[in-house]
C-alpha cells in the first residue's frame, strides 16, 4: 500500500517531525490538531468553541489533501484542558457533525503544549479505495 503524508504547513510539523495526516490505503489518520493561524499564533484564546471550529478547519484542509472530507471521519478524539468546557466544545462539534455523527471521545487532560490551547482534536477517516489524493 502507498503511504501519503499530508502537511498543512504548520510550523511544528517540520520541526517536530510529524505529518498533519497520513493516508495508507483508504484510511486517513489526522494528528492532534490545535487552533493556530498560518503564523502559528493561537486562534480563539480563551474561547473553546472558536478553538474547536478552527481545529476542524485545519483538519478539513488535511483531509482534502488526502482525498477526503469531514463527512468521512469515523471517530474524533477531543482533548480538553478543562472538562467544564465540554458543553461548549460539544455544541460546536454537534453543529459540524449534525448529519454524519462520527464516533467521538471527549476527555480532560492535564495540559497541552501551549497554555493558550484549550483543546486538541485528532481523528480518523475512511474513504473509498480509489479516492484521489491531492498533495499540498
């Protein structure tokens, strides 16, 4: 099977040696994603809903590069630094996935790499075997 690494140009991807997503066959795994802009600055400081939305914008871009879309996601893992943010994070997640309803795990963790990050999201998608891959 062919392996395709997808980058979304995040500053830490090269520095830390990881891909935003990896596609092997019809399976795509997306790395934990936090809410940053193109310069690496945090988006939505103090606003978990804005951060969840930004995470899925980045994830969507990675999936497109692998020949997939948000609707192909089969599971999301949502890591929060404060479990009290679960309702707000869940509302945004619910709005994005109202139709497809992927499996989802939401949990609180001790900390993320940047104290401004309130959430990190990773996911897995499955697509038809013959879907095209567009590299970035």
